[in-house]
C-alpha cells in the first residue's frame, strides 16, 4: 500500500460502456471480436483520502460537481455509499455481487503486480443503463483502475487495467467473464480484439464512419435468472469439438480438418457441430467487417452484420432458450427490425444472447419510427441510441 507524493484535491475520471459489433461467442474460443466503446459512461469526481479507506458515493448525476469543506459533492440526487478498506485485500464473501468487490478486487490485482494503490473519496455517477448489455460492470472496474492509476502514479497500460477488471469480476464479484468488455472500455474507439493468446490479446484500431446511421441497442427485457445452463452449454460444446482434435479451443483447430471430420463429430450432437461452424465463420467475418468499414463500404458491412446475426440464430442458437420456447423476445425484436430496416440498415443479436438485447444500425430518418415500434412492444426506454467514443478509461480535464 502506497501513499501519493502529493495531494490532488479534485480530479475527474471516466470509463465508457461498450457494444459488441462482430464476433458473437468467439472470444471464449480464443477468437476475434469487433467491439467499440460508447458515449455512455461512468464518471467519478475523486480526492485522495490519505488513508486506506475508499468511500464511493453513488448518485444520479447532472454532471455538475462542487467542492465543500474538502469533500467532492454532486448536485444530483443522492444514492448509496460504498466503503472499502484496502488494508485487507483478500476476497470478502459478503461482497460477492456488489460494487465493493470491484474496488477491492482491482486493488488486489494492482498490489499483486507491483502497482501502487490507496484510499480515495469519490462521487460516482453513470449514464450506462444497468442490465442493457452495455457492460456497466466492466466500465466500473475500468474506472476504478484509472482512479488508482491517476492518483497513485501507476505506469500501467490499458490492457492491464482491463485484466485487473476481469480479475475483480471473476474472483471478487463472482461472475465468470472474458476480457472483451473490459478491453473495449479500457482502450476506447472501435477495435478488433484478437484473443489467440488470451494473455496477450492483440488490439487493432479500426477506422469507421457511418454517416447518417446510429447504433441502437434494444433491451427486450428478458430475464437471465434461469439461463446459466444455456450460457454454459455454448462454450462447453465448442470445447468438446476442439477436444476431438486434441485441442483446448476451436481457434486451434484447422477448419478444413473440422469439416472433413463432421461424420465422426456427430457423436457429440449436431448442435455442437453447428456452433463450431458459427465460430469459424464469425471469427473470419470480423476481419471482413473491419475491412468493409475501413474501405467505407457500408453496404457490405451491413450485409456482414446481418449474416452474423443469422448465423447466431441458426447455428449458434443463442437467440432464445430451448427450455422456454414461448419466450422469444430477441427473435421478435430481430423480426421487427428486419421488417423496418431491410435494405436500409442492419440487425443482429447482441452479446451473450438467450435473452437481453439486439443491436441495430438505424438510418437517422428512421430513428423515431424505430424507437416507437420497439417501445410499443418492449416498453418505453428500451432503445438506447449510441455513438462510438474514441477515448477509453481516462482522467478528464477539469
């Protein structure tokens, strides 16, 4: 535990949410994804506490900060307080599933890797809606990492801040996840993230301009409470196919050898084969999507987005749970999007699937009609129109 050399009385930090544009369920097989940071963010106004105690006041912010008696206050409505004493960095079982777990977990990773940490007082606000598939938890973890970096002088690259966040979410918060969400938030912009070596993922920026279009994530409102077996089955079945070839992950399997072995693979179940086909295609599709964007070929990019979505529906089969076939909010949202956007935009499932959100690219002249259509089916506020944010987690100028 280290104290800073100087006291910084008022500093602002920010971390964005993220959106997955390409590569659905490819990262856990050491594949590629196309992901972007978004304009929605978590923000904190921070002072050094001078002790090992971290105090976070969570508010609904109007973005205006003030300082009174040495304390940072936000002019918005008050929320809950979080207290974490970094004098003890072991896992605290009672903090599982809470924001405190992220603070302690990120601090533990920093400390274990030789980066200084210490206590701080913060007023935290967020414009990232919780439960909308935009990775508010990853953004929070990246925010905490940037606070430690800024206040205590850690010379730490964005990928290590992402790793600290993943560690905190896996070990302290108690949720298994890959590195995509944290990496997208930490780096900012639009990137291909290649997990061929998950310890050293390669992050390649992609230039993208979509004039006249907006990204929209539609929250269909489905519950994830009983979907753990569905989420677990997808990577498990893909790994079973890889194991047939003596490999740990599909990225290590030659696709030609895979297709030649389909008759033998049927012993694993046809769905496992179909999910592997999705992986091979979507992993390659990420490169094609990025190339189309770099070349300004929006039509080809949209075709590839739709291809990816249809592959998720037919091969990956993560658009509804087979245990609840009557509940198909994602499929319905995709069907309605196709009716409205065919020939004018694109649509696909977003993130883990089975319930939750879809991603659409909507022409600006159709935004109002699209919002009205989706809100009439899935409820007011279900549409979140997004822009790509160039900056990742960072300290902001006051």
